[in-house]
């Protein structure tokens, strides 16, 4: 992954993380995106879920620095948890997730622009692509 993309994402993530409403706004938007999303999250402890999401952003950052082994090393547990044999998070939900995330970043990052949007898309694709490849493998 290009160092400039990583740095742009990292800086934007810190700006978003400085907004105490960032993850609440994201989950509000994501849950409103589809009845299926609401159903998947109906028994979720959102305090824990927000901590997990925040941590996953940093795991993706680490995975991006080692494209060969990083995804398995840093995202293996998440992929297994989201797979067909566990939470069964199918591919249709990742598009809604990414759209909701990008809209929330746009709202929360005062320096948002095309470069920031591209950085988030490229970084999140590392995780999404890995999760989808592992969907049928527990």
C-alpha cells in the first residue's frame, strides 16, 4: 500500500476519532441502511461493538503495511467471526457498511475531500476483500 494513502487514512482516522459522535453516527446510518442490517445487530452491545470497530480500523492499518501476511495476521479472527459459519455477514452488507462509513467520515472529518475518500476506500478494501475471501472458510 502506498505510504501516502496510509498516512492520509491515519490522519483522517485521528480526526474522526476526535469527534465523540463518530461511531454513534456511523452505526445510526448503517442500521438505517437496511432491515437486514438492523436484524443482524438486534442483540448487539454497542459499547463493545464500537470498541471493536475502532480497533479494526487500526488492525487494517497494520495489515496494510504487510500485504502478504498482514491480512491473515491482523484480520484472521475478524474474518472467521464474520464468516458463513459464524455471524454470516454476507457480501451485500459490506457495500452498505462502506457507504455508511464514507458518509460518516465525510460528516466528521473537517479535511474530507477526494484524497481522504480514496484513502478510506482503499484501506477498507483491504479488510473487505480479505473478509469476503474468507467468508466460506471458518
